[in-house]
C-alpha cells in the first residue's frame, strides 16, 4: 500500500473512532443544557459535577482548588470549563492524589477545558487518567504531576480521548511516558506543546504508546523531554507481534530531546508511519538520536520528514526501502528514493529557551505556538520546498498538504506557504521591483530559466507570462512606482507551466 493510502485510511479511521462529528455538534455549537457555577452555586468542582445532568456546562471561577481525591465526571457527558482560563484557575492535588479520573464510559462530549492541573500523584496518570472512556481534553496546562508507572501528565488505558491544544510541561513518570502514556488506546494527540517531561527508569519522555494502540499523533511540539533508556520524544512498542499499533505520527516538531541510552526522537518496535515531521537536534547515548527501529524492526515507514542534526546519527535499525523523500544529515541514505542531504534552512534552528519558557510560564499557548512555527519554518531557498513525494496528491478535503497552495508537497512539519503576499512585478522574488525583474522574465521566456513566483511575474495580470509583462513592467519602472493592480480576470490560464490564480505564488 502506498504511503498516501496508509495516511488516508488511517485518518479516516481515527476521525470515525474519535467521534469528532459529535464533538463539533456539541461543543462547537455550544448545545449545552444549562450552566452551573462553582463556587457560586456549589462550593466544590465535584459537587458541581454531581449536580449536573447530561450536556450541562459547569463553569469554574478563578482561584486555586486544592483537592484530596480525584475529580470524576461519573459517566456524565458535560463540559467542565474555567471562566477565565488556565492561568487563573488551578486544580492542585498537593502531591497526594490523582487530579481527574475518566473511567465510566464518558464520550467525546465530556469536555475538560481551561485549567492548570498540577500536583497530581498516583501510579498511572498523575494529572489525568482515562480508562474505557473517550473524553476531550483541551486548552489546559498540565504540569508537574507524577506517576510511578506510566503517564506523569496523562495516562490512557483502553481509551480513546482527544488530547488537543494543551501545554504538557515538566511531568514525571518513574517508568513510561513522562508526558503521556497510551496503552491499548486509540487516542488523538493533536496540537499540544509537550516539553520538559521525563521518564526516569525507562522510556518515552514525551509520549509512550504501548500495545495495540493505533494512536494519531499530529501537529505537536515535542521539545526538551528526557528519558533514561529510550526515546526522549516518542516511544512506540509492542510485545505481541499480532498487536501492532499502526500509529500515525505526522506534522510534529520533535526537537532537542535527550536519552541516556538508545534512540531519542522516535524509537519504535512497532508498525508505524512517520511522515512530514521535523525531527532535529535530538541526542541519544547510542544507536540513533533521530529515529530508531528497536530490535531491528523494519516496519517503520519514513516519508517526507526532516531528520537532521541528530546525535549520534539520524536513523538506525530501519529497512532502507522504507525511507523515502526525507531531508537528512546521514549521507548513506542520500540520493536514493528521493532522500536529500542538505541543510533544511530553518528560519531559526536554535529557538531561544528563555523566550519559549517566558511564553509558557505566562500561559501564552498561542504565542508559544507562533514562536515555534516561525523558528522551524523554511526559508525561501530551503531545499525542502516542493521536494516531497510527488506521488502524494494534493487533496484539501482529506489532508492539509502544503497549505493547499497547489504545489508538490514539501518535506518537514512546516510546509512553506506559497500563497504569501508579493509585490506586483517582483518576478525574481527579492521583495523589490526593479530592472532585475523584467530581466528575470526575459530569461524565463527565452532561456527557460525558472521563476520563483509566477503570479508576481504576471505584472499585467492577464494570467499569461509573456513579453507584454516585460513591457508593462518597464513602462512603470521608468515612470516611477510599481505596476498598478488591474482587475483580476475571473477565468483564464497561464500559457506556460500552470495556472494557480488567486492562490498566490506558484514556485517553479
């Protein structure tokens, strides 16, 4: 099966199992029955939940709520939400108890949103424990919780939660999954910042996926996590060969994680698909700092990833036939199956730790995400732009490949958005309009040279690149100023090399 078909089938399966349609119908449209306020109506969060009925909303006022036993939804599909966000609303277990427990069949319509969850202590899931349930956990700060066995921040056992848009920070597990532990689960882990978590005696500083767990891990920022034995970032393991997880790991930034022993960014003894991630500057004691196939397992599919600058090497223990269209710093794979060896040219390959920490400490999730996106974005001349698998079709209904800009997919987690604004007439895309631009257009027309932006070169905006654009540009250069913006035709095509209309810059 092709990589694209694997992705398509896996995404469809994950969305169906997570019940996202139901989630949108409930929380997106705010179809809750009534509001209950804590502490105005009920003194404690648990008493507010106990008084609620299906589809109610329990709103919690700012303050610190110290608990001595886990808060549970008791099987109710309600929204529990802070009124003023996680920075002002703290639930603290005081190092004595687990904070939240979902174990009564709660569905995706059981929503936990907008709290700082800290001081949790237990065997599994110091902050949040999910078993035989499918809650939605979103927009929280889950930090400084502890588990003896698995999931310092969150543990999932036979569960299918949606874990999205959280800051998961400085949690600790003695054994597995400092940030998140998933065993026999079908979780969707999306858009979280997973930073500085640790597993002291075993594996998966950021995330551990174990057993039959077809987990979808996408668009997360997994940074500065640590483990003793294997995978500071993500560890996916299986003990019984017939119980492969077939996890999908895509669009994640996995950076600066550390492992004292083997492997670091991703370690797997499992069947997993790893595609369109940026896996950089991870370090391990031996084997591979980037991606490592544990015990010689050869069923890891690596496609369209930036795996660069990891120590002691980028890849180990993976069948070379499964490694295609990646940007690497490991020369033995380069030149084969579309793999390239080149500096990916990030905007800032060394994000400032203090800047990021300040944003996280202030609870500025959006600011932290924006900062990381900017740092790990590609520069305009990156070799990763339009260098991904040409057999993956652009399909905006099923995958957000390359920002839907109509070009070949890029390599890495942060596609280069070619729809960005441009100066009309700036054919060589140097952000100024001068004589070099009509010269670039002439070279394109008569010497078959490439243009960086067809739309910018179309100075008279008639959906054609021809000598009329050169004349139009020269006219306005010598009269002063940029070419004006004539009306954009509703229809029409470029006469050379494709039409991309209003989508923006089409790179050649």
